[in-house]
C-alpha cells in the first residue's frame, strides 16, 4: 500500500498572531529581560517542571548511565563492583546456556503475539464499530480485562491451565478433544502465555476503534456509490486510512512482547521461565539474574549487560519499523 | 506567582522529608538506654503471630524485641534490598546457602566463639550435621540453624490399597517406588509419583541419594565448597530409571507445576508425592479427606537422605551483638517450643527443643511423620539439596539446559557427562 499524499496541500508555516507587547522580540531580542512578569512566568515554569526533571534524572538518566557502568563489571550487591570490561557480554554470547534460549523464547513470543493481537484487536474493533443494539456493552466487555488487576487475572489463568484440574482441560474433555499440558509442556507453554496476553487485547481494540471512527464517512458513501463491496471498502479505504495507527500498534505490541515479564514470571511452573528455558523471556532472564531465588547471589553486572542488549534490540526494532513504515503507510502530509 | 513557588517548594521539602523518614534505621539504642533488637521472618501471618506471642515470654529489662513486618512472599527480594542498603535487621531468617555466601563476604556476625564450649547453647546442643554444614571453610559460623527439613514420600493409603500395593515404609527400595508409581498410574492416576525434587534443578542432588545408597558417588563432592561434580555408573542407572518412569507416564515430567501439589495430594489427585515434612502442619489444619502417611526416601542397599536446614543470621554491623545473641538464643531454644505444638512445621536444630515438635506430631496422630523425620535426622549418609555457592545460579542454568531434556528423553544419558563437565568448568573458573 503506497502513500497518497495529495489530499490537501499545505503551505508553509501559517502566520501567527502575536499578542501585542508580549511575543515580539523586536530588535534587541530577549524580551524576558525587560518583562518582570515574563521572568516570573519562566521561573514558575521551571519550578513546575522541576519535579518531572528531577524524577527523570534520578530514575531514568542516572540508572541508565549507572547500568552502563555495571554492565562492564561483576557486581553482586554485596561487595563493590569489579571492572571486567566486556566479559559479561562475552559470557552472554558464548557460554551462558540460558541467553540464546531466552532470545528464542522472546522472539517466539513476538512472532506469536504481535500478529495475533493486531488481527484480533482489529477484528474486534471492526465488529464493535457497527451500529447495533448493545454495542456499548460489547465494547465494555471487550475492554474489561484491561482494567482488571493484572496479577490477579494471570494467577486465575494459572488455575485455568492446570493440566489436572484446570478449566481448560475440562472444557476440552467435554468436547472429547485431546487435553494439553498447557504451561507444563515444553511446546505448549509459550502459546499458553500468548493466550493469556491476548486476554487483554481490549487495549489494542480500543485504539483501533478510535482510528476506525476517525475515518471520514463520506469516503465510505462515495465507495458504495461506486459499487465497492464490504471487502473492497475495508482493504481499499479502511485499512489504508488507519495504517498510521497500525504502525503505532505494531510498535506498541512489539515493545510489549519484547518486555513481557508478568505473564512468564507468574505462569511458568517454576516462576523462572520453565519448563526448561521455554518461557524465559529476556526480561525474565534479566530479573532472574538480578533478583534470583532465595539463597542465590544477585548478578547485577551481568543483568545490566542483558538490559543493554534488550534496550538495543528494542531501539533497532522500533527504528526499523519507523524507517520502513512509510513504504506502506498512508499519509496526507506533503513532504 | 510567588505564592505558587513557595507552595511548590514546601511540597518538595515535605516529599524529601517523607522519603528520608521512610529510609530510617531499624535498630539501635533508645534514649532510655534500652536496646531494640529487630527480627525479620519469612513465616506466614499465623506463624508470625505465634512467634510474637512466644516472644512476649522474653524478659530482659534492657532489651525490646521488635519484629519487622514482612510479607512471606518475595522474601528474597526484600532480603536483597535490605542487604544492599545495609539495613538488615539484627536477626533474619536465612537458608544455609545465604549463611554460607554472606559469611564468606564478611556480611554476617561470626558466632563461632559464642557457640564453642559445652554451654547450654553450644554447638554440641544442636544436631551435629547442621553445625558442620553451617560452618564455613575458615571456621566461621554466620548464623545459627533453627529448623531442619526432612524429605520423604507422602502416600495416599487408599490409593495404594486400591492398586494392591503395600504402603511404603522405612527400608523400601527405589525399585519398589518406581513399581508403585507404575501401578498407581495404571490404576488411573495421572501420575503415580510427583517428584519435583528429582525433575527440577535440585534433581541432580536429590538423585545422589540413589547413587550414595548404592555405594556410588554423589553428584557433587560438597555443596558448600565443591571441587567437582561426578556422574558414575550407579548414578546413571538411577537416572535411567527415572527416565523410564517419565516415559511411561508413571512419574510427572519436568515442568510439572507443583504450586498446588499439596492441595492435589490432599484431594486424592496425587497418590505419591516426594516432598518435605512441612506438609504435616498444613494437614493438621486443612484435614485432608484421604488417609495418608509419610515414608523415608527409598534406598538401594543403605539409607541415604537429603540435608536441608534453615536458620537465623545476624549482619556484621549489628549494634548490639550481646543483646542480639540473647534474643537469638531465646528464639532457638524457647520460641520453637511454644510455636511448634500448634504448627509442627519442622524439627528444631536445637536438640532440647525437639520434644515439642515430636510431641505435637504424636498428639496429632502423625506417627509416620514423626518416625520418618527421626529416621531422616539419624541417617548418616546425606547430601545437601543444592549448591550454596555464589555461582550456584550459573550451575543451575547448566542443569536447566540439560537435566529436563535428559529426563524427557530428548537428550541421551551421555549428556549427563557433558553437563557435569560444564559445571566443573564453572567450579574451576570460580575457585
């Protein structure tokens, strides 16, 4: 799908009406020096910004640089960090038996979850975008899992997937279908986790719904007058017009999948990404190394190195998505 | 606008003060000269209440005991955070592994000199194997053992009768256990035996009891200061029997979710369960509908069992070592005698306190539990349940990479050697 950037032509920056005596810098510039009120407003702005700036510095900037340093050390939290250069990265890529399985588990999660969440979210949004009785209730029901407490919901799913007494296998038995080991099986554990993540697909749906409702109705009317059927309308009008939102959703869902933690942590039988390494996502691996089981020593240095690998993966994925999105995204902007 | 700025400043200051207050210390000397000793446990709310009640019996005009309220979930996270902040309470529940690691880093108070000699709270007043395990290579004792875990097999008497099998008893063999698991499975149980201890990352250590019982070598020569791991013929034989059991469906495979295993056993869904004695306390309150018993771990030719103890540690920066030791002594010698009668969770390591535990079991009719725990404590051949070293998580990852696949038959038994070779590399690199 190519862009169609010719709906309207926007000229250069529109003229701005400046309030007399406030915005015009004049020849000398720096009007705040001459205006005590402006000076007071600027100061107030900085004061109000201060909590956010302090918070951002303390909880984002400082930990970012600190973790970059820790990534080059062995640090267990008990003794001082010891600089080891790139040893953590060497161990990660060569000798750690859990790293590549973690990467594989994360990629499997991305491959399973992202397309399914987009497809189901869009399908629900299209369904809920119709004019019919009870559509409000339907939308509420679809969105309800998103507002429920996450940990409680995931814990309930753990009971649902219990192979011996869980609801999932009971339902399969009622229909005389083969049962599954669900979270206890090497091959079924990750798909089971994806099912639980899809339980909250309402958040995807609600954004798609907003996008669908922003599509001008006159385009649909014009298409119908031209004899277009529902399928043609959807693929030729709806989908292109919501493609920018689709890109947003792709990025959001990919980041969600790459950072998946709650579900594998709570659902895996050993709470450490089991069976084996089948559900040990990178985020969970980082957590397990940083905050291991009682009796094991933290590996903050190694966990920090993993954090940077995950961070770079996310940056690359988002940058690639943004870079190539223009190929198939609709835009009415003139470049 | 100035008023706005002033308000914002006041709010920021208040926030800062609140944050500072939240990081306040946990122990020390009060203005009236009394000493406060702080305590942190991983126990449930009910057990903590019982401990609080028992601590009211501690009388020292100069000492106040204050328990730091801690949810029993995520204790490890709380412990790690307090350790890094150097805000550990004067006494905190710890495992043998934490004690060994923290002591080797100089983070704990060494009680070795206070425990030496033949006083009523000397090393000789504890189960001998525990004191040996709690002593580091350089002779330090960073904590005092409090409770001992004993492992065995919980069995459903009715399920055994229905399958025509004799219930397990001391001296029963591994082959009898595998045979019983197969028959119970054939009789309709999803799995005849659930043994997470064999299939999880602790599995290589648990299966050492097979090798040791058959006269072979354990998986690790020492769990505290190992020099190497070994797989010999008897060990491989034991693993092959577990593999066969898993393949036939008689034994639950690796990955089986044990989070609800106690409830499933009590509901008659698991006929045979490898676990610890601590279920007994829960069964006293929950009253399972099934008739059950608790048998010692099976053997090949001689008994062999697992060693596992928990205890109480003290940080090296405790301000009141004398007062802390007094409270520690009271906890180990007296508190358990008051708590265990209502909740017989484990046998105390302090010998004089054991009567309270076994008395409670006898009173509750838990005769098989009492007998099995006594047998476990008296078994001379033991192996620790897991490595207690700083690099244990690295060896755990290697075990995770091989052990489940070997048990599931996805990797050959010969990979046991590959696994041990790689763990030996880790040992070598960290020695």
